[in-house]
C-alpha cells in the first residue's frame, strides 16, 4: 500500500487485512482459496475497480483461479517479485524465502524459470518470520537467532539475490540483511507490483486524473495488539480510522 500511494497518489485505496485468520502460509491450498474468495467478495462490495492480492501465499496457490472467476482486473505480488529478482541478480543464483504454503507451491521457482531458465534457485520456508513481524519483534536477539537458524543453508547456497516472498518479511529486512551479509540484494515485490498496477489501470483507461484526490480506507477482520503501531511504521503515515468487519 505504501508503494501504491507513492506511485499513484490520486487513487483511493481500500485495504483489507484478514488478521483474524492469518497466517495463511500454514494452511491448505483449498482453505486459502476459500478465504481469498470471501475476501474478494467483501472488497467488491466497496465499489473497487482493481484488486491487488497483496499476499504471496494467495498469489502462489490461488491467483490463476481468482483471475478466471473475476470480471475486474486482479493482480498479485509473485510475478512482479520474480521479475525484480531476475533483473537484480548478477550471479544467476537466487534464493526465495517465504511461508510454507508459498514454498511448497513452487510458484516462485516456476515464475523465475519462465523468465530465465538458467537461474539457480534455492527455496526456504521461514514461517516464524510472520509471527515475529506480527508481534512487532523487528530487531531483537530472538529475531536475529531465528533468522540465523533459518538462513544458514541459504547462506551456504551463496545467492546474490534473495526474494522476500512474503509481505511480512520486509518488516524484518534489517535483520535479514545483517544475517545474509553485504552484497546480497533483498527483493521486495512492492515496487514492482505498484508498477504493474499502474500499467493495468492505464491500459484499461481506469487511472484517475492528477489532483483528483486519493485517500485510504482500512478494514480488518480483527485489530490485533500493536497493529496500528506496526502498520503506521511500515506505511510511514497515519492509518486513519481502522474498521473491524466480519467476513
């Protein structure tokens, strides 16, 4: 959302976080698809014109089905992240870290190899990173120890580029970068996703004219402790009113 606001300041954004049912990354593909359908149903009730599936797990296991079912444009974060990684790497060695469901799906591996078949790819599930980010433990001894344990075989693989294959992981970017060491690029799909959204809006004549407003509306299925603190730190601005809804 931060990157969308930066790139498309005139667009109104409706944000829905299904915090009552996360983490998605430990659930079956069938459950993830069911939750995603319910989430999209709510978003469509807000008179939106494009949906960004801003979750790597849903993008990995459900996006093609969601796209086939919807009349309005639907895009995700996985392909933009893969494109960003393929451009960033110089050694052709790319590591992907993500939730268990994202890694098991093999979606990043498929997307990266479709872009460049010569890439060497190493994938690693890091499920506790989500809980640490939700807890607000962004840079402490516990987080560092967990990162060191998860990333030891990633370091052994020796990539020059690591895809942060979960939208929670950029919150831990500082710790992950310290553990991986200098010279390793961390790819967050947010900027690439915002570029893709702008292309879709322009291509479908949906982009708002300059100076026409903008603003955000935030909806959650639960409002967890420290959500506002963490959200505003990540967004770099006030969230405004946060509305709790039942999905």
